C-alpha cells in the first residue's frame, strides 16, 4: 500500500512540475510576442539610412490604363534629385505586395503633381510577363524596373519583398520599411523628412 501511495505522490509531483514548466513557457512566449515589433510592417534601423541611396538606373516599364498599354522609359535616380523618391521592391507572387498596391496607388495619386514624390518599382525575382499582368490588374502606373541578376536588391540589402525605401531630395535614404506599407505611413515619413530638411 505504501508503494502505491509513493507512486501516486511522485506522479502528482511530476504533473505539477510539467504544469509549471508549461506555464513558464506560455508566459515567456506571451511576453515575447507582446514586446516584439509587428510583423506586418517595420521601419528598420538600416545601415543605409542616413547614407546616399545606391544608384538606380535603367529602362523601366510604365503602364498606361487608357487605353491599356505599356511603354518603356529611362529611369535614373540622379535625375530625380530635388524630389522625394519611394523605391518599392515587389513581386507578383508576393501576397503582402498584392496588399501593398492599393496603398501605393493611393499614395501615388495623392502625390501626382509636378515635383511631388516619385515612386519607382523594382521587380524582385519575377518575370516581365507576370509583372505586366500585376501592374495592369493593380493600376501600377509608376516606372517599374526588372532587377537583372538581383544587383539592385543586393545594393539595397533586400532579402524578401515587399521592402520600401524613402529617399530625400538630396539622394539620402531616410527610411527603410520591411513589410507592407500604407499611404498614411509614407505620407508621415515624407512629412517628417521635409520638416527636418527645413530646420
């Protein structure tokens, strides 16, 4: 009888220890999730921020909705000095990029004035055919470049789309957003950078 009592007591202690261990792990995970930045979008403290933006130069594709057509245009980041530039690395297969587009379209329309912020899309690991379909279906009307060989992604340190960079009129990177963006987020970043330039 004594051995049964001892076994029951040991089993009870073992269950208590396991329960406490599980509770500790759950508390740790909750604390970790509560204190980490949101995974949806994150302004990154990137080594590029505060430095001159790597050069973007090449032939881009631009979509015109009325009538639907594609044309080629030259893009040179140096020629855009004096304006804010938003560079968005994206891919048609990227779900977060698909969600991004309505916000980028809204931001582009809000800034579609002479001397306003210029958007540039850079294709990350995708084909021109897929990208053209993506541009026409999401109303992307800003210049989009294919990143042949992934050199631009390498220069900007891009690992996976979407990643977005805001460049000021002096060609300096003022923000790097890792993940989806919103029009209001971009407006806020540009407004803050403008205010700092005026100080």
